[in-house]
């Protein structure tokens, strides 16, 4: 038995629990989509935090997204949100700095812009290209992992795919890609989640410190003895400074890469895997079409990401400007509601419906511009391999009526599935 399956379902269910994660982000909203649709029908841009625009107290958007004295605007239209991502002179990723994200993740690509962002991203970019996803990640990690996990429960009649598969695949994939063991990945993820939930407190600092200790031994080992993993790549990469000097990354800089990609990467992909299955099992006629014609897999994955993405991204206004008829002052914070933008009826017919036969149009599920999702091709490969393998082995998979019904829930920042109990045979 390998580490991929030796930890109990409870270990994963405790960490990868959408209600627990959402509690740190303003609390649960059962289904905000109807309210977002009403707001979008009135205008693509509104003044106020997303929660305020919805008629709730500002803090329901999340503590970091509702700072007293700061000016906020919410962007719900597709064209408007797309413009924000691509108008780099008017809108900045530095919103994350003012939100205190560096206190949690460190100095990461998330808070960088311009040339500095490009130089740091280029250090790992090659490992996240489509060809690497299809070869290095798929062959090195993903295929064997998914085969092993499916084999571990294939004799069972009923399973919770949230804890028994979806929580495990992204965590194991990204930790192995970076060169960490699954036990290290679980410990690191748990400490980071504890830090996020503790806010600005001594407890949060201590949890973040424990997460750093998990990484430091691995980083120092790769500095001395490089292997074929991403920590080794970062430990021996050459970074060109603004003055042209070349240097190696510090341990803290490598830690920051790990905090951003290992913590963030496993979290978002886990949720998207469950969302895709939820949508398919609730549309059995489309599931049958997919099982019969696997060429539909790519559009299925992209449609599930359009239909139910991570809802909210921040940006900062860098100079006085206008966005779709609304005057925006320098220093204001924008809250891009990608969940609403991805259901904009001016771009998609019947946008609230999940439809794998929908003619493809680019959504904002993976962002856009220079800060588009670094790991999107690896995530899409994980979904492709997992869904194909599941439906090959269990073509009669369906919801287990003896268990609580499946659901999607979450905050205005993070949304995803609860338990996903299915009958396999």
C-alpha cells in the first residue's frame, strides 16, 4: 500500500471539507447564482463589495475582501471582467498585497506584476505547459495514482468520491511533482488551512511556521542533492535581477512557490473534479453521450469550469479610469465575480444550464492575461484521466439513494461539493 491510499478517508474529509473552508471566507451561501443573475441584468459593474451588492453585510464577502474605509466595485459581466484581466495599465494584481496575502503566502507570483512576475513565472512555466501535462505529469504521477485509487475501492458497492478519490488526486499529484511525500503534503496543507482560518493571530503565525518547517528539510535536501522534481528545479534555477546579476533563489522564495502552488493547486482542482462529476451525474443523458464518445471530454471539462468556477478574484485600480460606463478612482478594489461572468447571457445561450454539447466559447474559469492559471493544463489532465478511468471501470455509476443527496455550496470566494456518495456497480 502506498501513501496515496494509506491515510484514512477521514484524514482527507477533515481537510477537504467545503463547509470548513468556506467558514473562513465569509460563511456559506446556499445558491447565490439567482442574485448574481439579477445584478448582471441591471448592469455589468456595481459599486460595493459583492456581498453588499447582493444585499448582505460587507463582511459576508470575507474579511480580506471587506476592509473598512476601502472603496469597492463588483464586476459581474463577462466583457467587463475580461477587460480587467487584460488592461494591465489600469488594473493590477497588487490588490492581493493590500489584502495581506503576503502575510499568508509570502512574496509570490500572485502579488507580482510586470517583468518581475514574468521572470518568476518563467522559472516553472515549462513544467505547466500542455506537453508537460500530457507527458511528465500524466506518465510520472497521474495515471498510476488514479489506477491505484480506483483499484483500492473497486470492490465496494458505495463510495464517497470526494474523500476517496477527488481529495487525494490533486494533493498527491502536486506534492509528488514538487518532490514531497503525501504525508508531508497532508501535514503542510493542514497547517496552511489552520493558518488561513486563524486570521491575523499568533496562532496563524505558528501554523504558518509549522508549514514552513515541512518544506525546509525538502528544500535543503534538493539544494544538496537535486532530483527530477519542481523543488529541485527551483533550488537550482537562475534568477536574473533587475541589475542583470544572476542568483539562486533563497529557501524562503522556494517556500513561497510551494505555498502558492502546492496549497492552492490541490485545493481548486479537488473542487473542480467534484463539480464535474456532480454535473454529469445530474445530467445522465449527457453522461451517456460522454461515455459513448470520449472526444467530448475536453469540452465537458471546460463546460464544468464555466458552469461553476471559483467565484471571486480581486484587482486594484491603478489610475482613474472607466469600466463599461462606470468611473473608477485610483486605489479602488474590484471584485471580479467570475461565476456571474461565466453565465453572462450576452455571451452564452441558456447560461445557467450545464451542456457539454454547447459550442465552445472561452470563459474566465482560468482567468485571462498574464496571470491566467499556471496549473490549468495539469488540472485538466487530472480531470481527463480521472473521469475516463472512472467511466471505463464503472459505466453504471450513479448516486447512492441511501446516502444524503449530493450538493454544491460554499462562500462567495470558494465553492465546491460536499460528500459525493455513488453506487459503482
